[in-house]
């Protein structure tokens, strides 16, 4: 039972889904500040980010699996991660560049750029040791929300608490699945959180 729950959490909070969740949180925070975009705008933008940061990376990973360039979709070994991560980083950057050309949604642009940087950082770390990509992604969302709260002086405690709770459950799930050791879980979350927080506070 625990293994099934762990797998479910790993799928529901897959790293590639974090930009989509981050987008939904972004629009929620914008509404709380009295900035409300038309429903169609929010829907189309969320769908665009979902396709470019989740659907396309998933499709390309399936192609790599078909070509036997990776052994499984879980990519348990460090060597398997390199090509999919680079491809995902390119798609994330294209998403950022597209948002930048629109000229709006500055904080969302920064979040996608931060996510791209975190993927490239993961590739670099991956050459030396394995780290939890799930926790890096979760930490990135937590860092971005915390930074937005500090920047705009809005109360995000409830959101941060929920993100911390979900991140804790996700970390536990990754440990139960035998995907990572505790050190890889903690360093993954701290890396994602600190990099995204600093990026938002500096820019």
C-alpha cells in the first residue's frame, strides 16, 4: 500500500508538472492582489505551459525510450538523465522566451527561467552525484512563492505551509520508493528553494 501511495505522489507531483502548478499558484496570488486576468488568458497560458513543459518532455522521453537511449521512464541511473534533462531545459527556455516576447507576466517568466536554471544545475550536479529532481522542483515552487510574498508584502504563509507539507510527503514517498537517500532529498529541496528564492529577490 505504501509503495502504491509513494508512486502516486511521485506521479502527481512529477517535476515536469511543477511549472503548471506554479502557473496556477501565480494566477491565484495575482487575484489576491486584485490583478485578475480574463479566464481565457489564464486557461490558454496554463495550457501552453502544460504542453511545453510536460507533454512535450514526456513525448520526447517516450521517443528516447523507444530508441533505447534510456532504460525506463524513471531514469534511475545518472547517465540516463543527461539527454532528457538537456532536452527539457531547451523546452523550458523556449517557454520562457515565448513568455518574454508576450511582454507580460514578469514573475511567471522569472519562475520558468528559474526552472530552466535548476534543470541545468541538476545536469551539472548529476555528473558528480545523484540528486532528487522531484525535490529540486518542489523546492523551486516553495522558493518562488516565498519570494513573491516577501516582494509584494502579501501573506503566503498558508500556501508555503501547504507546499512544505506536500514536499515533505513527496520526500517521504521518494525515500519509500528507494529512489533516493535522505541526503539527496534534503539537498534537492534546499537547492531548488534557495536558487529560486535568490533569483526572485535579486531580479
